[in-house]
C-alpha cells in the first residue's frame, strides 16, 4: 500500500484491509472483487491485484514450494507478482531481518550525495551502481541491516531531502562527498 502513497493516506486503508484479510490464506481465498472493494479509494489498483495474485500463488498454486508462507529471501520474493527489487529488499529486511539492500528515492539520493555525486538515479546504469553501493555499505547481519536501512530511509526523508540538504544536522556529514553544498 505504501508504494507511491504516503503513510498518512494508507493508515485507515491498512487497518480496514487487515481486518478483512488478516493473513495470506484469507486473501488467497477471497474473490478479486472483494479485494478490490477493500482497496477502493486508495488507487493504483494493480497493487491490489498483484497482492491477491501473490497470495494465491504462495497459498494455492505453489503451496508445495512456499508452504503457504511468504519467502524470506529477496531473490524468491522477486519471483512473486508485483514484487520489484525495492519491495523484495524491504520485506526481506524489515519483516525477516535478512541482510538485504533496498534503494528507494530517498535512499538513492543519500547514497548519491554521500558516495557518488556524479551519478543520476534516473539513469538505469547509475541506479544499478547505487544498488551496488547500497549492498556494499550494508552491515553483515540482518538485524543491523534493518536498522541501517531504516536510518538511510529516514535520513533521506528528514535530513538529506530533495529540496534542502540539512548538512549541519547530518550524522554522516564527515563522510559525505556533497556536504555543505559543494556538489549536489
């Protein structure tokens, strides 16, 4: 639900959706119309359809493979409907404390400014390099990776923002190649 949608907008939908579909099994057994009805008003309905397809695949179609449980590795998650690199990394890191890199818009901005100011995240090859950097700076353990990933996301959302770099407040300023407006 949070893909391209702010948390404040998602909160009410999330609660309502989980009360109707508290687990993958209940979501998998629902008709698509019921899933879309619970999603109504949130937009981007392909997300609801993909989530429903994902639940059906995990619980029904490939139950022997998944045992009715969402996989924990980014590689396995990527094989599911609607799951891209970022979502796979986020689920593996935040839900399962797996060592998994993730790069969203905020993380890409922080990594670019800190380590590779010449890169342009909108270019595929540069974004691929930012993913490599994200993996390279990721701590070795999943638990530490969870904290690291959350910190990078928060840093990009609150300190190293798109509009203003608050370098004076930044905890990684001494490592940053773009600090104090030199590059940007």
